[in-house]
C-alpha cells in the first residue's frame, strides 16, 4: 500500500444482485472491514417511520440522517420490504445523501480495528463515495432473477412473498435509484461489471477475488 493508504474496494449494483454477499465474503477473504452502506439509508428510513414521519419529507429525512444512531444498523427490521421501499425514497433526497456521505468516506479512510482497508457496497461507492477506490465492481442481474432471490430470502425468513409483487417493487426501486438526480445508480467508467444472473456465489466470488488479487499485486 503506497504511503500506508487503506485499500478500498467499491461494489455497486441494484438490489438483490448479490453485491452484499460478495462484499462480505471478499472482506473476510482479504482481511478488510465491510460496510453495507445501504443499511445507513435503511436505518434512516426506519428512524423516520418509527417517528411517524413521511419518507418523502426531505427535512424530516435529513434530520434523521444527521442524527442517525449507528446502533440501528443491527435492527432486524432493516431487512423488510417496507423499509427497503422507504430507504429508496429517502436515498433520493440530496440532503440525506450529503449527510451520510462523510460517514461512508470516514469508514473507508479509517477502517475499524486492524483492517488494512475496506469493502463498501452500495449504489454510488465507485462514482461518488470512493471514486479513487483500488477496485470498482458493478454487480448486476436481471430483474426477474433478483426478484426470485428476494422471494426466496423472504420466505426463508418466514415472511409472505408474492413473486409478481416483489418483481414490480424491484422495477420501481430500480427506476428510482437510476433516475434520481443525486448520485444515481450507475457504473463508474473504470468499474468491472459482473452479471450474476447465471452465476453461482462461488463463481462470482472467484471472478471478483481474482480481479482484486491482480490489482493488489500491482500496488
């Protein structure tokens, strides 16, 4: 690492593309810290809803983001579809993104513990949060396969899930994430795209870890 700078791996992609699973596995493999930045927005949305607020209310959402209690990141309710929809709404508010941006960059600059770097996954890591990341991955999959994964995940957790409803929600969320003015979901020009539609988790991990290992060998 030049000058002792932490290694930063940026992983972006739409919901249920497999980026979170990949990010956690890569962090463990390379001895890096991991931050699921989507949880910051989910926790913000949860704080708004718990207070009886409207996720579309920009001042309320911004206040929730600026006063976010990081202990909320472990709340089991963050995995619910209602929170996911609300998170997509608050994430489109520029003031919310600005409020959470520095927290993400601070994590990348100063990874917790003895980690030599960090893996951050989200929607705008490679384009906005960490544009100088050593490796940038953009993980995608068809909306249909992502909906199938989400339905399976929900049912395994004991929740009811209808494929058509989940698929429609997925498409609406994709549209919000890609069409918002503030840091829209998009691949960085120098990101490597990995389509997980027809790949298993081990195949995705092997492809990504090879890319990272080659990049780190050049540092």
